[in-house]
C-alpha cells in the first residue's frame, strides 16, 4: 500500500488563494493508495475517497503546532510507512515535521514557490530531504536539494477560448490579491499612457483583500485611478469565486501580470491554459512567453507599448498566441505532470 502525507493550510475549492491545492491533492490521490491530508481547515467531500483529512485547528499558533506534531507522530507510526511527508508552501510545517520524519526515516519534501526567504524557510530547507518548486528561480535560496517540477495546473478546468480581436476596446485583466507585490500601480499607469497615445484599452482588476496592507493598497489604487482620470477605463473589483474564473478569462483579451520576481503567479499559467494571451514582467516566465510579451516591472512606458502592440493584433494572431501557450502549460505545468514529478522526487530521495 502506497501512502502519502500532505500538509497544507486549507482544503477549500472556493478559497481565493488556495483553491488549486484541491486539484493537486486529487492528482496525487490518483497515483497512490491513500493520501492523508493534514490541514488547519478543510471543506468536507471535495477530495477523492482515498483521501483522509486530519485537522489540527486550535485557538493559538502554539496550540496548532502541538496538535499538528502529535497527530503527525501518530500517523507516522502507522503501517505501512508513508512514501513521504509533503509540506505545502508553509515552511513551518516542514520545521515541525522534521524530528518525527527523521526518527521514522520518512522523506520530508518541501514545496515552496515565492520570493520571501524567511528564517523559517532557511531552517526548513536545511531540514527537508528534498525541495520542489515551479522553477529553480522560484525558490529564493540556493539549494542542492531543489528540483523544478512545474506549477501543477488542472488544465481540465480551463477551456481554450478564442480571443475577439475585433472588439472595439481591448479588455485587459489583472487577477490576484491587492498586494503591493503585484505591481498594480505600474499597470494602471501603463493603461493611462496607452490611452493617451490613442489605444482604446480598459483594465479590469479582480482580487481579494486578505490583510490591512492589501485594503490600504486598494485605496491607494483608487486614488491613482482618480488622479490619472481613467475611472472610465480602470475598474477595481472584488474577487470572484474560483468557479467563475474561466468565464472571466473568456471575456478578456489579455492578462497583465506584474508580480514581483521570484513568485511565478499561477494565474499566468491558468490564463495560458485558457488560451488567453499574457503580458508579464517576471523573468521566470521567459520560458513561457516570447520577448514581445515581457516588460520591465517598473516600466509603465514599456508595458504601454506592449499593450499598444497587442491591440494591433487581429483575432487570428491572438488565437495563435493563446493556443501556443496552452500547449506549453499542458507539457510543462499540468497537475498530472506535477504529481508524477513530485512522487518521483519523494521515491528517489
């Protein structure tokens, strides 16, 4: 019997930031006999029958940590021994799991893809048996333990929709949290500059506000939109349910992504899976996007030029760009390929 332990924050297909975790766990479950999922919270009935959920929610961080460690030790004592313990995104889980996994000689695999290199991450990298990330550049520390395995996109969730290159106004989309790391101020300025040169472009921003900093940043963006006089072109909206994202892609012409380097936004790969062309600044996308669809993160001028050039493409050209992106996602970033490569790392560590 092949068992795997997977540790994550939430199991919730409607969560604005963590919904895709459900597809990843499901892909792993198709390849092993049982996945034991440790989570702070989990929606019942959204995982395959061979998944068993253990919740470790508590009123305090020390309480959560203690419950997690105790439950993990009991799970590791069961037979057969699991293939590995996979710590998903939160390095603290790897740090807390390390003593028990080492004692039982079970590999500890850390999945992490972000620019933030905390002291906890440094400790987690040292304690982990292996580290996996989207790309070698999406893990912020040098590590001989690192393997790039792609992002894990469930392409079945995203239909390939042809762009309407004959629409009067170019409909650009920015999707994700209202975080300063998303570089939305530059995107808004670029739209304003493109409009000044005669490009009829509009921008729809969609995303959740999950912290005080993000609430403040959205207010800053609103003031910027007003100051630039582009209230008729730029709309700042709340997040949509994840089930509505494919339809959002379908009514958009291009996704604009200005996420800080080091964190390859999964929304870029999801848009690409939908055949939606993407213009992005993160250097990690140089294997996905042609140079004509990349820009310098702080350069509103360059992004405005990219939007203007894209606006001149007809429907056939836009469709060709989008279909090529989907092929790349299917080849390098599908959730099934991600699960296969993760298990290969776990079983060879």
